[in-house]
C-alpha cells in the first residue's frame, strides 16, 4: 500500500514575521523556511507505518516553486521513498491545492493520505477536509494516535474537551495533530541517501485544473503595536488608574 | 565600622533607596554560582552613575572598606563572593545602553547591561554581538569584561577582549580613566584597557564600555556528530576547518547527555548512543552544506565519525544547542567540582588521555563528566559528588585531586582557568599556571591601581 504525505514549505516558526511594505503579504525574501511542523509529524507517522511493515511506500508531495524541492529532500532524508514536486509560482488557495492533491492521489494510486492539520502560515485547516470531500473518502482530522490494521484504521482525534476515537475503512484521509509523534532528526547517512531517491517534477499546467484564483488577498497588515506600560508609584495610584482610565474597576 | 554606620554614610552618597541590607538580599547579592562558599557581606550598594561609583570608591579608601563588584553573579570562581563584611557593589541599576554609533558599529554601555540584551540590541540593528554562553541571560557586560568571558563562539570570534574597544574604569585609588576610547588603532604606550579585562574586579570598577559589534553572520546550521574516541576530536575539527567556516565546536560525553535528557525530560537524539558527541556549527549556504555533507560522509566512511544528525529547522537548531547548553545546569544538583582547564588544542588528545588515566587509577568511584569548548583547547571537566560523601569531605578530596590534575596542566603548559577566572576557588592553585616571579609582578600591578587594597581583596591571590 502507498501512503501519500502532502508537505508545505512555510516560514520557519521561529522567524519573526514581517509584513511587506505594500501590505500584499508577508516578507519571504531571505527568510528562513522549513517544513510545516504538522507536515513533519505526518511524514514521521507515515515512516513509522512503513517501519512497522504496515505500508510499502511513502511518497511526499509538495506544490510550489523550485525551492520546495529542498523541503521534499528533507522528507526523503527522514525516510520517504520518493517525492513529487508540482511546480508553480502561484500561491494557491486550500481548494486548489486539494484539487491538485486529489489528482496526485489518483496518479500514485495511494490508499492513505496523511496531511498536517493546518499550515502554520495560512492557518486555514481546510486542505485535508476538502481533499476528503473531493475524493469522497472518510476523514479523521487532528489525529493524536493512528492504528492501522488491514484496511481498517483506528484514529484517535483531538476534539474540543476530549478525545474521539473513530474507525475508518481505507482508502482514507488523516490530518495530524501535535501530539501524534515527535519527528526524528535527519541523519547524515539518510541525507546522503535522499540525494539519489527519485524526485519527479510535474508542471502545474499539465493538470486539467483552472488556476483561476478563487480567493484574493486584499490586505495583510501587522497587528497594532502594543502601547508601552507605565509605572505607578503607589497602590492608590494603581487603583485610581484602573478605575478612571482603564475603567476595569467600579 | 559597623553596618549601620556604613549604611548611613553610603546613603548620603547614593540615597537610602539604593542600599539593601536585609538578610535575603545579602545572601543573594554576595554570591555567584559557586556552591560551597558562604556569603557574609555588610550590605549591597547600587550606584546609579559613574560619579556615584567614584564617590563610593573614595569613601572606601577613606574608611578602608573592602568592595566586591558584583555583576550578574553567574561566575564560577567565587570572584563576586563577599565573605568578610565587604560592601558589595551591584550594577543592576546601571543597565543602560547609552549610545549606538552606526558608522563605527559600536555601542557604549553601562556595566550592568545584561549580555543577552546587548546581543538583542545588536540584532535589532542588523548586527551581532558574538560573545555567547548558557548564562548570557543573566551575566552582565561588566562581569564579562572582568572575567574576559569566552563561551561557545570563541573559535570564530574570540573572547570578550576582542570586542572591547574602550573602557571607563574607576581605579581602586578612585581615579577615573578613559581607556582607548573606542579606537581601533592606538599605539600610545601601555594599553591599560587590557589589564582591566580579566582583572576580576581587583584593580578597579568598570563603569562603562565601548563594545564593537560584528556584522551578522549568514545563517548557520548545527550538526551533532557521534564519535567513539575523544582523542580524535581535534583531528576532526581540522578536517572541517580547512574547508568551512566553523563557528562552534563543542564536545560532551554520553554521561553529560544523559543528565541533560533526565533534567529536561527529552529522548535521545540518536538511535544508538555513542560515547562522545561533537556539536559543530558552521556558516551555511547551498555550497557549504554540500561541503559539509561531503566531509562528514568521508569521516563516516573512515569511521572517525559514527553517526551524525543535522538541524533542518530552527526548532532543531535550538534543540541541538540545548543539549550542550543545559549541561552545567543539569549537573548543579550534584554539587560538581568544576575544572575549567586549557591546553593548546594540539595537545588535547594526550592531555585527555593522561587525565583519564589518572582519574581512573586514583578516583575510580567518582562520576566524571566531560564537556567543553574543545576547539579552543578548553575542557570543562566536572566531577560529581557521590551521595555518600558530605560536601566538605568531597571538596577536600577534590582539592587533592586538583594538585595531580594541575600538575599535568603545568606539564603541558596549560592554564588552570581558561575562562571562568581564579577568584577565590582557584587561587591556591595559581602557581601551576604562573610562577612566583609572574605572580609577584601581578601583585605589584594591583598595588599601583589599588594602594589601599580595597578592590576585591583576596581574589586571584591572597593579600600579601
Ligand atoms: C550555565 C553557565 C554557563 C557558563 N558558561 C560560560 C562560558 O561558556 N564561558 C565563560 O567564559 N563563562 C561561562 N560561565 C561563567 C560566567 O557566566 C562568566 O564568567 C561571566 O562573564 C560572569 O559575568 P557576571 O556578570 O555574572 O559576573 P559575576 O559573576 O557577577 O562577577 C565575575 C567577576 O567580575 C567582577 N565584576 C563584575 N562586574 C564588574 C565591574 N563592573 N567592574 C569590575 N569588576 C566586575 C566580579 O567582582 C567578579 O570577580 C558560565 C556560567 C554559567 C552559570
């Protein structure tokens, strides 16, 4: 059985985000990029399934410009068998991405798709569920535990106020949450091996999908700057200010 | 003079808000990170300006009161410890960056500026202050200068000394000196600035510094290399250094890693444990990454390195660094006896071997933790106190052990302190690094700057 893992290249979560001067987006020039952390968890889970002998092949796929190949190589270094780069310079909405992934699922003949629950840049948390809807496959989102047995998959999902365990029949889509696993480190021998693993490039225009944007970004603005705090000389003054200026005391 | 009188007189100089006298404050402010010294100061004074420092020093000369300068109190030598009713001078309230000169890329700061704050200030201006270590969130620039602090980037950027372009000091005699004034070149006789760098508060008080900032390094990557033998490490460093800009080359043992894992509750970074690890940081680029991979691959093929992991993002970068940086803290509960020794890097392999032989033969029951800035020839050997021994008994045995270890240091022309300083803890061993004639000159120098011996007396060497 083949597992397809979708990964997105995002700004490294440790980088301080800066909004572009013209408010058209955030600054990505010369900014450190990394694999979306939830996708890293998805890759790790797929590799663990393979190490347990439950799946035969792990394929990572990413959509974006040439630079995503670096992220794909990281996926290969972690243990994926092959990679697919869908090449485009455009930034697509979740729905367009889901449409592309649907075709990739069909092309690769994958039976299980694992994705991060959301990308930390757009924070939409939509691609996985849209993909499941397009494929008309069952979906388990925000997984914190996955148990695969034959064509049945038991998934523990993080829901508001607790955990929910569901059973899916493959083929299926799963999105990962933080507690699912701790991703491993890329070891040097595996990084070297990754260099010779197959990475196929497919141009976006070879898909029968209209690139028309169904979503437009109108404005990206930084959060308002917090006002500096003040120091008060006494408790009385503090109470006074809380009452008359902040108006939080009666 | 009794404490009340001291408090009264100092209040008249700095105001009574800038004095602390209560028990808790005295226990906190009169002590650094050394664990076996009991503080007993008279009080703590917090000057707010250079002129207040001058008046405090003049008062101390007048009253023959000893002063102990106290920075971030992260020292490991007892340099900032007050044990005999000294007045502790703290720079907590002189913590401002006074000026930034973008043309010269220098900052003028007060002594109490926290090292990390200077680093952040540099980053905000797209520059870099490269002196860094695990305690930089607490240590102060004044303390760093007074100890000539080193840290994890010495291999690339050198010690604190390299970045101090100017110093204001108030000597023990109460004179204010403006040393070197930020100049790059200055061939006008003795450069007294360098005497104050590393003087551990014994010559005077550092009241202001002009610090040079560096350009921002390119993005760096860090790798953790697992090795079988610790005596091949210098060889490995040289392999990398030929073709790469190595910015850190640190080493630690599996035993050290175990303590960190236990303390921070994290799992092992490698599938298979290795006896020793090297944390290597280098300046990354597409080209350098390839060079790095190639070199590492050939080291693995020749078995000098057994396994390696490489940071793929900043979270991993920070995690790998934390394995090294959390060692000291994870050991502190064992009351470790800490060595901070150095030899020339080329001598490291034999040196380590001899120390290991010695310890195995004489103290087979002690747990020995190896780590250090191996690229600088600096080893932080830590001996952990066995539970069954009392602290005092343990330190007594360790002092004996030190005579043997320091004899080896002496034989290899090394130093008994690479970067922490002599302070109180190591003064009885100073002769293993410096002979009597040299120590004699040091004493004379102290007398010139501090006639009445009020500046941190009893540190580095005993009062004569
Ligand atoms: C976890 C940990 C890791 C460390 N790692 C390193 C490392 O990698 N490299 C390294 O070099 N050190 C290291 N240290 C030791 C320590 O952080 C440094 O020695 C540091 O420079 C001390 O600065 P401080 O402000 O804390 O000084 P303090 O400990 O307060 O004082 C140190 C000495 O400086 C004198 N002093 C302080 N301020 C002044 C002043 N304004 N004028 C004159 N004298 C003054 C004191 O009297 C004392 O003698 C480490 C410490 C810890 C706790």
